[in-house]
């Protein structure tokens, strides 16, 4: 993710992961039932998932092959801050939790 001036963040994991960023708070995303109830705030909410169970919505349950079951997952992610030429790195070891919020 890079701004027009070249400043940005780079996310790397030790395996593929799902990632998204929103200009809405976690609380707003959780409580909103409709998109018109989403209100931008002064920040960005990052969601990083080391595993995703299923895809889309069907009348059938998620096939066993695509289920993510509760267990310990070893997932390492590096978040690099790039302020044009200054580069720092922070690494996190993450364990699977139902609702895990990571504050940087």
C-alpha cells in the first residue's frame, strides 16, 4: 500500500494470506448491517487472515478440504514501513484466535 509520495506499508507472510484494509473502525464494521451505516474514521483498519474457511455462501456446509479448524497455526508476518527511504520492520508470531485484534 503506497501513497502518492512513495510512503507506505508492505506486508509479507511466510505463506499466502488474506488481507484487506478499510477506512472504517472495527466497531463500525461489526455493527453495520448496511453499507450506508459505514462511516469513515481517521485511520485504517487492517485485517490479516492466515487462513480462510470456505468461500462465498452456499446452501451446503463448507467442504471438509476448505475448513479451517481451531488449532495452533504458525504464521509469521512482517510489516515494513517505507517512508520513501527509511525502512523499518516489525515481525509478529500469530496464533489462531476467533477474534484476534493486533495493535501496532
